């Protein structure tokens, strides 16, 4: 009897599934988290600005910790810190942490200083060539930490801390991130002005080394002047640090809301191995497109070979290599990507016309 009942139950379960859609056994891939790298400026043997025993490195670290704590409440956000203790980090190490994390956003927190004690307010910086003497002085102060690093001449080959224009080639690699960086910077400035009643010194562009080496939307926030007595007192207090952190937190949340990381982008993928080659077909690798006119020399493009430049209206396109052999172009494309030209792609010249593969 027990066997008979069990058989009936089994047959009944088959009837229930009959005619229904097959059970979906597909495993849903977890959504990618929005990754934010928080960088507390200076640290260890590098105190940053030092005024009346108040050290920039301490304020930056406390603000970053308060900021991280707020962001960690969001399960869809992943936080990566460059430092959580008072330790010295070289600038390239900070950028490496962000690049390896494949961060969606890099935030470096600092304090400002000026010869005039009346200078006040905050400003947020994104990558760009310095435009005036004031910009250059700020950049030189923040980049000066390079001189404390061992073998800095080799690590930052071709980069002069006192002349950020020396890395013009890096600027065009990261130009695709500039709009997003400016958007984030603008939100920070708006929050500081509206919520903290700080003087809005604006979004500015200059050649900070830590931004130069980070391949994602990046901002460097000067939270206020520790040379200004009122702002120094505010930034030294836990209340002030929490307010600063919350203003940045709110900017991150607003910035993130404008992005949908779960949208799938389907690209037109061509099987390059099946492309028919001929003697009059040339392959090159486009590594950048920019409004900036850079000399087409290998040393300006991380020593990639055979650099060429073409102008289309106000845009300059930069290429590396020139081959009849597609495989060689593919190998060079991979090399360019590893060197930081993430959007590098192959173009084909045939019968005087250029087309993208």
C-alpha cells in the first residue's frame, strides 16, 4: 500500500509539471558592485600641510574613515581604502590600488594652504594641464611627495613634479573619464556650498600625479584651508570632519544614481582572424582621440612604436604601428591596452579608406 501511494504521488508530480515551462536552471550572475576607492592624502613621513600642530594627513584620514563608514551601509557599493592608518604611500601605489580594484570612482581627500590666512573655501580638482600660476602652485605642493619616494626618477620617468604638462600623453588616455570626473567634482562643490556654507572655489583642472595614474573618473578634494583659523578649527573637529564626509557621501550617491552598472552593452564583435588581407591593406591601432595636439613621438605614448596622427576637424586621432599582418596589429593592441590605453582598437586602411574592425 505504501509503495502504491508513493507511486501515485510521483505520478501526480509529473502531471503538475506537464505542459509547464521548463524550470530555469540559469544561475543569475550577481550585479557588479559600484567600487569606490577612498584615498586619504599624505601619511607617515609625509604630513602634508602642517599648521599650529594640525596635520593635513590626520584630517584626511579621519574624513575618509567617516566617509567610508557611511558608504559601507550600501550593499551595492564596495569600498577600497588606500590607507586606514598613518602610513606613507607612494603616489603610484595609491593609483595602483584603484586600478587593480577596477574602481568606478577614485576620491582623494586633502586640505589646502595659502600664504594669505584669509584664503578660505574648498575646491575640487580633476586631471588637466595647469592653466595658470595659482593652479601650478597647488599642483606642485601635492606632487612634492614624489621627491620623498625612493627611485622616483625611474618610477615617474618623463614626469616633472614641477611641470605637470610633462605628461600630456596621459591626459588624452584619460580624457574619456573627464566628463564624469567633472560631474562628480561639481556635485562635491555644490554640497560644500549648500550644506557646509563653504566658499565655492570651483572645479579646477591640473596635473596631479595621483590623478594622472588612475584610470577611472577621479577627483582630488581640497576640503578647506588649514591656514585659515576658522576652517582649521572646523576641519580639526569630529563634527566638521563628519559634515565634510557626509557632503562627499551625498555627492557619491547622486553621482552613482546617474549610472546603471547592470545595463548590458552589446558590442559588434568581428572575428578578426577571418579578415582577408592583401598587399594594399594596412592595419594600425588607434590609441586615442583628443582635442589636444600632441607630437607624434614614441616617448609621448609610453614608448609604443610607429606613432602617427591624423586630424579630423577639431579632433586628433593617434595610432601606433602599421602592418600588413593583422596578427601583429592584434598583438600590439593587447600591448597598448596593458599600458593603459584601454579603448585601443584596430583600424584597417584599404583603397585609401579607413575603417574600424
